[in-house]
């Protein structure tokens, strides 16, 4: 529970908007350049915070260096309520620009259902193949809904 001081100096439970603002501040801090992503759970939590509230699909990439330190979190493609068009060429350009060694792909499902679709699986396979040519490893693909589905945990990242 987060508490804030009222005008009298008494600590009271924080309103929801204050709690959400603080959560966004913390997740932004965890995605700052140079921050280490030490566990998959950290990546899932901060990316869910960033993408979970959109009412349209947003495809993003968390670009990392060789020690899994953040280079950038980039929201790359905005779509409609049920799809976003992803251009692999743009993902490759950004990975090269940042000199990334690894990437975590992520997108949200505004419906709340985090089950990966067949097109999500095919896109991941294609991006993994293309990024592999330039020695950028795809560590995971996170689908954000009411919860988070991680391709690495579902065995979909072969």
C-alpha cells in the first residue's frame, strides 16, 4: 500500500492515480539506459506497465547490450484494436543504430487475452531469423494482456 501525506500531515492511502503515476515512474527508471534486466520477471513487469494500458496494439522492442543492460525501450509500431503492422526492416535498423546485441520483443493485446496468435508466432520466427543474420539475439517475445505470455516460457522461441 502506498501512503501520502494529506494537508494535516496525516498519512492516508494514496489515490489510484497517484499509485499509477508512481508505478510508471518506477518502470521508466528500470528502463533507463544502462539499467540491467537481470531476470525475465523484471522485463515482464516493466514492459507490462508500459504497454498494458493502451487501447490499441503497440509493438515495442527492448534493445540490450551484451550484458543485458538497457540501450533503449522503443515503441516502434502503433496499430488498431486487434493488429499492428510490424516492419522487420525498421527493427533491424534500430538494432544496428543502437549497436544492440539482444532484444526483447513485446506487444499488447487490448482485448486482455495474452494468448499468442499464429501471426505473433510467425512474426517472432521471422524477426529471430532476420536479426540472427546481424548477430542480435531475440531473448523473448512478450504478449501483454491482463497477464503476460512469454514465448520463452511457452516454448515458442526455438
